[in-house]
C-alpha cells in the first residue's frame, strides 16, 4: 500500500532527544511529518575527511545513463522502489548478501556497492566502518510511504513534492527497527562533520 502525504506548511516539530529520533522518524514517515533542519544522522566511513571533501561529500553509487543526473536517477529510483514490496526491499537493503536477482538493481550501484548513502539515527547504531561522521539533514518533508505490516519505505524531500525536491532520502522501517535513512542524492560536504 502506498500513501501519498499532502504537506501542509508549517508544522515542524522541535528536535527530538537522541533516544527518541528513530521513533520520531517512524511517526513522520507513517503520518506525513516534517523533519527539522539540522536533524543529525550518522555514518561510518573508511575514507578520511580529506577524501570525502575531495569527492564533494557522500555521493550515491549509481550507474547513470549518459546525460542523466543523480537527481533524475534518484527520482526514477523512487518510482521503482515504491512498486516493490517494502519489507522485501528493506530486508535486502539491510542484508545485501541475501539479495535476490529481482532486487539487485534497487540495492546495488556501481562496482557492487550499496546504491544509496546509508546513515543511522543513533551513533551507537551507525553504519560502522572507520571514522564516524554526523550528517545534518536539511528540513525534510515526508512525501509518501509504501508499507504493510512487516515494514515500510518512506520517501522524504526538501520540498513539499517529489517533483520540486533536490534532496531525496529514504527511511527504512523493518518491524520496530526504524533507525536507517538512505540518501539517494549527494550529501554535500557542508552538511558533514567528523564526530
């Protein structure tokens, strides 16, 4: 089931406490809320700060068609993800070694890496591996959610519609686990801080 959220400005909530952030995101995803500017998510990365800065930030690992931008690809990918089973997509994203052929184009990008840039609501649950980085999200609108009893995939954009958005994030929910966010667009260096 896909629910499209119609955003009404401006009911932005205050920043939730760290232990409440995953639950806050889950409510936003399911009910159509707004994530406040500066909401932190965390990512572990084996690259140095200099390497990430030289790359222009965290960049999704997409296989782009000639002339296609990351934003165009991300919007197309949202359409594809919303057409598949939300619990299956979340499961295969979290456990890529078990990913079946049908879901591989949605989970994997260039060079067999995860296609999007994964992050976690909590430092202790972050995407581990090397240096820990905090990512300060822009204000994000919950635009739509594909869900059933076992899981959900929420789509967030920096504008009240997907068509207008230039920043796109997914929120992955599997049962009670609502900790993971995945960026489908570039996370610029000015939104990233070493922890």
